């Protein structure tokens, strides 16, 4: 595949801009070394070893920085091309000067994700690993980061490649059957094809069964704080987050909108939602907030039913249990004022910080019970693009099985389902690399990646 501008040597700052100790400027392309020379790098550079150099502006020879330069010769570089990286002093000005000097020497500013795109085009990463790079950069929680690292390591793409191999094998068996249909004692028993297709169907289903868990890793398990006005929900929300996100006042009905925040917990991050207190009201704005609370209750994995007295808490648990299938934890709030008397109460004080760790542990356990993890090291399907392709492959294999076992279609027609399934997996892994597909994957990347 040849893209316009694919032959250009590109440049970008690979580190975040702003104040910092070090900034990295990355050049990739056939002329990367020439450009480094234009900036004053002299003598020979040892591959993949940092060397201290003096960088000068090619325009007027003025000193830009004393910096470390590293040369990664093609093809053993991130992009598979000639790569030169300058580690210059951080802050905006030095990095900008070095970047501008590279552009002055003929480099083109890189597009978002262009380095990783080149890595894919040059076979250094497959498409799913490239997506994992973006997930790693954008990870908001430890669980998400761990999944991204596993996917970058090839965990998921190895599974997809193996499935694709299995499909090819099945297609080969079928082709043999199509070529020699009249042979009574042909080498391929029909049952062998059925068994291979069943194994494939089950392997695809197993991978697809990780989708709900993958969604929770990406978005967090939904944990909703519910209860009557003034129960201390917003105070507890803030205390769990360790920051003042929601407004707290002594006026009942303070929270009117649902407020969300992600809390980084392992094995799953928590998507905490503070809601409007549940009560009968004539105020239309508060009523809308309460309807929103009820919507969240229906979607939650865990609900913290909050109450600041036994009577309030009992009533709250009863109301909440009628509106959700989630795990419900009875949280006795403001325990610095009064102590619970009922059983299975999680007593907390947002004011003093009492009971918060125990509550978080109870939430983690409840989340686990809602979405059991078959294998702690499992690689999960976290992206919609992956889910769609795997679902299509699964459906096509099911269609094939149906046609094959009922003999509803001639074998060559049934085989078309396997071909479509294989194409779905090929597109997933990037074996078929159309420009359109690459555009979709790389448009959300940051520049310098
Ligand atoms: N003593 C004590 N007071 C608390 C505690 N938590 C909350 N409060 C007080 O209780 C009042 C209500 O707290 P909020 O957190 O706003 O209660 P809420 O449940 O969010 O109320 P709405 O948003 O109106 O539904 C405030 O005056 C808080 O200062 C606590 O742990 N101990
Ligand atoms: Mg509130």
C-alpha cells in the first residue's frame, strides 16, 4: 500500500508538551540521519545507543541544546524505518526549536498516529497491537492499562491468528471434500469437518464471552449511590474519590443531576455515580433527577443503598431492591453521629473517613460476584471493532454449520460462509489493510505516536 506522503521523513514531539525534565523529538524516514546531521550531529552514531551531542540551528548556527541522540537503524525500529530520537531539555521552547529545525531541514510534521501506522504498514505491529498502543496511552485505570499491555504483547492477536489458521484448515478440508465428492471412502470424513467447525464456533464464542468483562474494564463497573435526600450520598461519593466533586449542603435535594467519576480499583475500575435523593416531589427539575437516578439503578452492577438511621436505611434498601437487579449493599452513613443496630450494615462516616476501606472492599467483592472472571490472566475483548468482527465470524461459522449438517446448501455455497468469516478475522488483525480501515483505526491517535 502506498500512501501519498509515505516516503516523507516525518517528525513530531513524542512526549507531552509543557514543563518537564525531558522532551523527545522523533524523526522517522529514509532521511532521518541526514536531518540529524543538518542539526549538528557529527561523527558516527552507534545503533540504539544514546550519545551526547550539541544541536545547532541550521539557519544561523546558534546553539539550541546539549541533548542525547539515539539512532534506531531500519528495520529494527518502532516504525521499521530509519528513526532518530532527540532527548532534549523539556519545556516548550527547546522542543519547539528542535522541531522547527527538523522541519526546516525537510521533515514533514507527522499526522496523529502516523508513526504507529508506519509500524503496521511495515509489519512491526499488527492492527490490534496498534490499537493496544492507543489504549495504553489513553488508559484511565490500572485494569485498562493491564489489558492494553497484554494486547500489545500480542495476547489477543495471537488468539485471532490461531482462529484464522483454524478457519483456513477447515476451508482446506472442505475444498478436498468438494474436489472429491464421489469418493465413498474419501480421506475426509464429514464428521471431521463438523467437529472442526464446532471447535471453531466454540473458540469464537469463548472469546466473545469476554466482551461484558472487557466493557467493565474499559468503562468501569457501575456503582450507584442511592438513598433519600440528605442521607450523605454526595459526601460519601467525595470521600470515596478523595476529592470534592459533588456539591454538599445541609439542604435536602441538593444533588439534582447524576455525577459520575472513575475510581481506579483492581481487578475492575469503578464508575461511581452520585444521584438525586429518591423522594416524592412536585419540583419538576428534582423529579427529572429522580427519574435519572432510577435509570441508573436499572443499569447498575452494585447499588449503595444509603441511610443515616435504621428506619431510613431499611426503607431505602426495600425501595432500591424493588428497582434493580444489582447487588445491593446497605450503607449506614454518618456513623460518627449514631451507630447501626441492624445486621449486614456497612457503617461509614464521610466526615471522619471511617469504614471507607471496608466499603470499597465490599464493593470489589460485589462487583466480582456480578461478573465472575473465568481466568485471572484472560485476554479480553475490549473494543467494539473487535466485537463486531468476532460476532460476524461466529455467525458465519454457525451458518456454515447449519448448512453443512442439514445439507441445505451445496458444499461450495456453504464454504462461502467460511470465507466471509476468515475475511472478518483478516480485517480484524489487519492482514487486509485497506486505507479506509487504517484511517478509522488511526484517527483517534495522538501526534507523536
Ligand atoms: N456528621 C456527619 N455529617 C455528614 C456526613 N456525611 C454528610 N453529612 C452532612 O449531611 C448533609 C447532607 O449531605 P450530602 O452529602 O449533601 O447528602 P446527599 O445525600 O447527597 O443529599 P441530596 O443531594 O440532597 O440528596 C450535609 O450537611 C453534610 O455535611 C457524615 O459522615 N457525618
Ligand atoms: Mg447529594
